[in-house]
């Protein structure tokens, strides 16, 4: 079984979550400076329709501990968190800000130390394989983040054997963001796939005992 669900932020601030939606991922924070104004609304909407909910923090380079404190102050201990681990790009697609693998590890550790429930990491394969000289990660092993569910990103027609399920860094993706423009309640929205049931997704995102 495969389930599908949206990934939202202030870019879809007027979006209404459909009653049949099984899960929602919503942006909560970025860096040390930004709180998404639509976060609390999407969290409440997800609860109202009975959807599994996960927040995400857009990771920036440096200040990992301060970023974790900021994210935790908004998300709190009871909500699963995904690290959005990707570069900042300009209008021409050039990388202007590039968090490192060390930044992601430090953020995870600091967030957990605060009592937060960090469960997943969104890391596009193209960023993982971009050479360090071009402000990418240089294809490192992802074993230091293997405790987190890997969320891949490749925008092609979805299939259960599609390229978004291919492993990289020694880790097989658990969730695949397969489009950034699925029509959903009148808006174009990022959508994800998970090969499993809703209870299995709930268990994946549950806090460690």
C-alpha cells in the first residue's frame, strides 16, 4: 500500500486541508530567525481532519544549536520534526547558502537534547551528489543520519519503483517527494509518497520510548 500527502508552508497559507488527507507536513521554522505564520493553522487543520502531522525546520548553515532552540520553541516536544536539509538558491538556481552534513548532525543532536522528536531528514539527491567545490555535499555516506527517515526529492511521474526510491549515501529513502505542483484543493502543492499504511507512518514518526 502507498499513501500520499501534502507538504505545505506559507506559500499555501490560504489552503484548506481536505478531510480525507492522511498526513500533513508543514513548515514551522527556518534558521534562527523565521517562524512560518501558517504553521499553527496547518497543525490545527491536520488535527481537525485526523491527519498524521509532522513539522519541518529549514536548516541553514551554522548556528545549529541556536537553530534547534528556535525550532523547539515553536514545535515543542510532542510533534515529530523533519530537517529540511537543502541549499538556498537564487532565482537562477545558483546555490547561495549551503548547510553541511555536520550542520545537520549538530542540529539533530541539539534538538534531541532539548527533548525534541526529530524523525526525518529531507535531503534531495542532487544536493547530496553536487561536488563540495560547487557548494554541494560531495556524495558523503549518510550513515551518521541513518536514525532518521530519509525523504528524497525527484519530480517525475510517480510509481512504486520510480527513481525517488533509489538509495544514496548508503540509505534507502522512506518517503519520496515526487512533485511540487500537484493540484490540491485549488492550489499547486508539494506531495509525498510513503510505501506503507497510516498506522505504520504514525509508528515511524512516534517519539522514541
